[in-house]
């Protein structure tokens, strides 16, 4: 799918909303894949408008996001606060081929002799079609290969991920994963 990265203004219940790209420039016609790789804000907002913010929230819930989200156009740009644990849970569903696993803090409790007193047994829940998640993960590999996440490349290791930066330059984050591990990094003030 190709989108037009150009200035746009939405008439919302809160007033006029004109999203801007981080670079304050526009790229014209651009594929959804390349827009994701380059973190093009205007395309994220246009896509959110196309599918509907309520659908975005429902998808986020299925993937494990527990934050209280409001159905607003700026939602894909981080307009609502979410925890790192929520984000890592969502990205773990991507790494796990569309199966969600609830995060836990204690995997095993052992006594002083090494006998296991408790061992957590995780349960997976299929939340998305494996083929659809594979297409998304493939796009997210491009973020690291040739997009905003290039500095997160690992030699000889395929990695997928997504970067994010707040409009006031106070926060930057990266969520990256390989099939066995998800890592979330946040730097901010």
C-alpha cells in the first residue's frame, strides 16, 4: 500500500489537528513499509484515521497492552502514556509469532538445597495469525536494516524493532527483538 506523505489537517472534536513528521519535511508517495522504516508520523496518523483509533486500541489490547488508551488520532505517536512492560509484552507477541504470554516476575523459587518449591508455567494465547505477524516482523526488520533503528543492528543476527521519539525531544525509545528475546530501551528526561 502506498500513502501520500504530505501536509494534512483533521477537524477533530478537540479542534484542528495537523500532524508533522519529526524532520518537518515530507516524502510524497511512500510505501507503508518505508514509512514504518523511517518512522513517518503523517503516514501513521493517516493509517490510524483509515482503520479507526478504536480498532487500533482493540489490536493493542489483544497484544497485551493494558494502558488506558483514548481513541484519538495522535495515538500512534505516543499521545497516551504506556509502560515499558506493556510495550515489551506487545513486542514479545510479535517475536512469539502472534502468541501472547503474560509477563511474570518470578520464574522459579528454590529452597537452600536446590529443590524447586515453585516453577512458573506460562500459557500462550494465540492472538494473531502467524502469517500476518510474519509480514509485520519482516517490515520491522527493515527499521533496523535501513531505517531509524540502524544503530541497533547486530552482526550476523536478524533483528526487528521500532524507534520512537517524543515531539518535545524529551524521550527516545527502541523496542527490538529476535525470536528468543525482546529488549526495550528508553532514554528520557
